[in-house]
C-alpha cells in the first residue's frame, strides 16, 4: 500500500501537474505555429522563390524499380522542419519575454544603516574618549 500512496503523492505534486499542463499547452502551441508556418509563411516563401514547395525537394539516390520505391534524401522536409523550429523558438522567446516583463520587479531595499549601538557600549566609548583627552 505504501507504493501506491507514494505514487499518488508524486503524481499529485504541484510540479508534475504544472509540467503536464505545460506539455499539453506546448503541443497545442506547436500545432498553431506549424500551421502558421505551413499555411501562411511557406506559401509566401514559395512565391518569392518561384513557386518552389520545400517539402517536394529531394535528391534521388536510386530510382524506383517495379514495386520497390525510390531511395531519396528529402532535404526539403528538413528545410521545412528547420523553418518551423526557428519560428517556434522565436514565438516562445517572445512569450517568455512578455511574461518576464509582467513580473513584479523586486522593490529595492533602503540602504542599510548602521545599527544603533547599545547604551552600555556607547557609554564605554564615551568614557574611552574622555580618558584619551
């Protein structure tokens, strides 16, 4: 029974739940950004580059023979994935930057003043000064 209770304590810990929410939100955010890249940005890039669809770019190593498919290096898909990554990284950077600007800035503490000397120490200091004279 201790194993189950230990697992329950672990699973219900705040950090685990926050992480799970972050993963779900991150997955949805990734889909949104992928759609932005695939449906909005890449068509514009395709028009600029003369109608080239990056996902169709490939280098054929061996042509298709009968029922065997062609052996290709799909570097266009890699380019598309890199563009996706750069845009997702930039969007996450912007979100983090916005969240950091919303955080309260720590209140600066007043300059530290010297603590008051106790009365007996002040009296001894005064006596010392009088003896020096």
